[in-house]
C-alpha cells in the first residue's frame, strides 16, 4: 500500500529569488548533478528546499516575468537552465542516458513533474507525454495550492486552468466530448495516449490541427492546412522520428510542423 501524499509542497530553494541569484544557483546545482551522475549514476534531491504556501505565485513562463520583475519570486521556468549544464564533464555518448535518467528523477518530484508538463522538452512522443502527464496526476492534489503565471497577462491560473489552457486542444483531440473535470479528462487522455498505435496518434493529430490552425493567424496556406487528404499525405511522409515528435498532439509541437509545411508551400 502506498503512503498518502503529503500536502506540504516543497520546491528547490534555488528556484526562488532574483533572476541573477536563481541563474547562479541553478548552474551550480546542475553541475553538481552532473558530477553526481558520473560518480553514482543517479541524482539526489537538492539539500535546500523551501515550502510553497497555498496561494503562492509560481512564474511558469518568461512571458509572465513582467509581473514580478525586481523582486524575489518563484521562477519555475528558469529550471530550463539545468539542461544547459547537466552534461558538464559527461562523455558525449552518455548524453541521452543522462537526460533519460534525469527526467525519471524529475518525474518522481512535484516540481519536476510540473515543469515537464508545463514546459515539456523534446521529444514529445505520445508515450513520453503520457508518462509526464501521469507524473503530474500523481501530484495533482498537492499542486492545487499555488497559483500559476503563464503567458496570459495579469492572469493567475489555478492548476486546472493552466492545464486546460496548455492542453485543452490535446485533451479534446484524444478524448472528444471531454469529461466532467480537467483532471478526469487528463486521466482518460493519459490512458489512451500511453497505449496508442501509430494510427490512433495520427487521428489525434488530425483532430487537433484545425484548432491549431485557427489559433495561428500567421499561417498563409490555410486551405491546404485544413485539407484532411493533404494532411494525411504529409503526416504519412514524415520520418518516424519526426512523426513521433508530434504524435502526442501537443499543440506547440503540431504548430511547429504546420509552420514547416506552410513555408514549404510558399516556396512552391
């Protein structure tokens, strides 16, 4: 039997402070993690943790920085700096293994699961995103406490709101018709995404594309990018790795591929 999840939320203290102090501490911790990996093959929690009280604001995207400029704050988006130094001293052939091991370590923590859900690094395949979102679900209750600043100006999201904002299109693509709550919709999506075939991934991507096209007003060749036959042909022609990168129907990954097709159509 698993023990009940603690409702006291703690994040690494290095993610709280000014931009400069966070950058220095994150660099030092990531270099420390690299040394630890070389020595032990694993990673340990930061020694300095800090409690996140209910209602505390977590800045999840650099676009929301204007709200907290000049004062100490939680800047979760700066966790990306870890990946710039994680390979310090690690042989190049070990890089993929380091990243895999580090992601598994992160997903066992509420802060790591939150980061990998809100700012998922590549690759973003269906199975990988299912693991990330499943990790988020395992910490869902404790992560209800803070508020989240993302891209929408002057908007402080609840956990349900930020996940609906980022993944609403994806959830609808995998589970049309939705569910009674964001959490339930996410649970259903993770279940389907984790065991999806290539054909099921393609159908989810095809369902999300119209919403992504409507969202992106910069796309020039909108008729072609709304043509199911054109899209099926282009998706089928992608290299396996390229298809995998958008097989989760994560809207920002799909948007990148639409831009590439849009540019190619312009050249012709």
